[in-house]
């Protein structure tokens, strides 16, 4: 549901968005949204579909990054109000990698506790 909502929000025209007062506020939004997207995909693969953790993380990472690139391309090709932005792709990818780092370090901490 999150993925469908994200795709919809990214491809429709949204008026009167609040100004965050930060010149790169849009990039922060992309970073955070894709951090959540990757985590939700990981959780689905790992907990629902019972993939091994490394495989679940790999699939979540690849799908999230590819999804972000596809959305950016579609924004440039299909919408009049949006455009392709390579920096959005970079922010999306960095958000995905934050999820990877969090999951990786969670595992290191869990292993050391035992």
C-alpha cells in the first residue's frame, strides 16, 4: 500500500505544499521516504515471505532503488508538473542505504549481546 501511495503522490500534481525553509527540503523528504520504503520491503520479504535476511535485504535494496529510478523517469516523461532530477535519485538511494546500514548494525549489536 505504501508503494502504491508513494507512486501516486510522486506522479500527481500537488499544489500549495508547505515550504520547509530549507533549499534541499525536497531531498530530505526523498531520503526519508525511501528509507521507509526499503524498510517496509525488507520487512515484507523477511517476515511475510520468509526470505533469508540477506536475500530479503538485497531484494528490498534493489527494488527500492529501481523503483526510485523508474518514478523519476516517469515524472520526466509523463507529467507536466514534475521533472527528472538525478539528485532525487541520489537522495532516494542514500535513504535506501540508510536502511541497509541500520539493519546491518542491528545485527552486529544483536550478535555481540549473545
